[in-house]
C-alpha cells in the first residue's frame, strides 16, 4: 500500500461522498438563512425539530455504516448472495424504524417539541414543521439504505447525483414557499417543512425507480427473502445493531445537551442552530474520508488482505488530525463571510455563533480522530461494539454530566456549556480509540474466504 495507491483510492471514493455532503450542507445553510429571516423563535423551532430528525438520522447512519461494513466485506469476497440478504435486512430495519418515528411525530408533535422548549411560539411552529416532515421519513430511510449499498460497492457517483437533485429541489421550494415568491403563498416555517418533505419523497422514489430499471441489488434484494435465514439475520444484527446503538448513544447525548441548550432561551438556541449548520462545512471532508476508508478496509478484510487493510487504515489515522487542523483553521477564517449569508435577528446571537465556530475550529482535529477511527475503520473491520463502549464513557460518564454541572451549578455562559460538551466527549474517547486501533483487535473477518499471505497481498 503505497501513498500513491492510498490517495488514489481516497480521491476516487471520498470526493463524490464529500461533494454529496457539501451539497446537503450548503442547502441546510441556505434553509437556515431563509428561516433566520423569520425571527429567533422560528429558527429555534426548526432547530428543535431538526434535533429530533437528527437523532433518527444518526440511528440510520449507524445502521448504514454497520450494513456498509458487511456489504464491503462481502463485495471484496465476491459473495453476492450475502450482499442481497444484507441489503434486504438493512432496508427492512430502516423502514420499520422510520415508520415508528413518523407515527410518533404525526400523533404527538407538540409533546416531542416540548421535550426541548416550552415557549408557545416555538412549540407551535416546531410541531407544525415536524408533523409535515414526518410524511417523508420512510422515503428518507429508503434513500439511506440504497445509498449505502451503492457506496459499499464503490459506486459513489449515483448517490451524489440524486442528492444534488434533492438539494436543488429543496432549496428552490424553500425560496418559493417560505416567502411566497412566484405567486405562491408565504407559508414561513410550514413552507420550509413542505420543501423538505417533497425533497425526501423525491430522493427515495428516484432510488427505487433506478434500482428497478437497472435490477440493482439495492432494491431487487426482495428476491432474497426465501434465502434469508434467522441465523443470517442474527449475524447481520450482531454487526449493525451495535453500530446503530453506538450512534443512538452518541446522538442521544447530543440531543440531551441540545435540550439543555434550548432551555437557555430562543436567542441562544437560534445561535446554536445556525452554528450546527455551519460546522458541517469542515466536517464534510471527513465524512468522505471515513466512507472511502470504510469501503476499502472492509473490502480488504473481506478478501483476507489483513495487512493491506491495516496499512490503509493507518494512513487514515495519520491524515485525519493533520487535515483536521487545516479544515478547522479554514472554518475559523471563513466564519465571518459565512455569517454574512444569515440574516440573524440580533447581534448577540451573531457573536455567539462566531465564538462557537472559533471553539469548534480549534478543537476540530481531535474530534475527527474519533470519527475516522470508529466510523471509518473499526466498523469496516467488523468491530461495531467498541464504539458503544467509548460513547457510553464519552457521552454519559463525561460530556452530559459535565454540561449539566457547568450549566446549572456553575451557571457559566452559554458558549462555555457548548464547549464543555465538545471537549469532555472527545478528550475521553481519543486516547482509547488510538489504543484500540494499534491493538488490531478491531479486525474481525465476516466472510467465508481465507486469508492471504503477505506475498499474495503484495501481488
């Protein structure tokens, strides 16, 4: 594994994934900027509803990365039947989870929003938003499952194209429906929800149609129903459920902290909502890096090329903090131009966002070590359980109690509470993740093929 081979693989796989996430991030920034023009209460409402949908998406992401690890290993071993069985189980899990969440959002929208904020204006707008978006969540689940299947088999361009079309649609409908352009009624937050829902439905539908036309295993895996035994489902769940639990634990910790932040007033939470939209600009590169690393590590482990898998992962562990420092510095430099895109209601909220981006940029390199190792390496190697352990420590033993203490006992400023969440989570996990990587205990081959000798790997 030479440097040239490594970077060629990373560029080929990571750039389309990063571009896909960049499009989604830019759309989110535009959405946030548009809603920000409606006032702090409205953007806080969308932010609260977004935290609930975020929690569902991180569970999807956990299932997706667990599924992707298995698919990439089966891809490397050429086990197409196991690929179809894995995809069927993944799609059923995602759709089932989305259906439960959507039903709760349709029946109890106000109660869900009140878990975070009880200001009447925020509750009313947030409930309306989440009830409309709930309709599109099943299609979002389908898109997650299909996108994972394409990425795991080194086809990263189609998900990027479909995501681009969805983002363009969402942005255009936001422009039309929020402010009533081109003769449409000005619907405000309701218009933003309709735009999001339509884009989700369109994205899932396109994946289904293309999959049927091309007879791709991502949607044609229904033929594997008869061949999917209880033993296979159990094996799938042993990898994907810990990954989903890992993301749920991490996301749950973030949501608990967000609930604490939301109770600090709509102005502070409006600032936090804008900050979470902008922070993703630096994060998108590492989503691509982790996705590319996951595909290649899983492919090598599945094919029995263990040494090559470790060397590939080692390069990612070296590249991550270096690029993390660079991207964090870039975010700090660009924060003022980015804030010019947002029509923030108060100067205090603007300064809060500016400070939060400074803190995040300085800490970014450390934070990405944990993301790349757990999501990009350990799960692809077949070890999805270790992440559960480190997130229990990082979130619930360290970060959440620390945020509660500094917020309600020490009564520190809002930005210090947010910084506490970041630092106390990562400072616990980073040393543990580095140690686990060096041990190689994360390499757990799932396929039936044998191991290659070092001489065979070199060939």
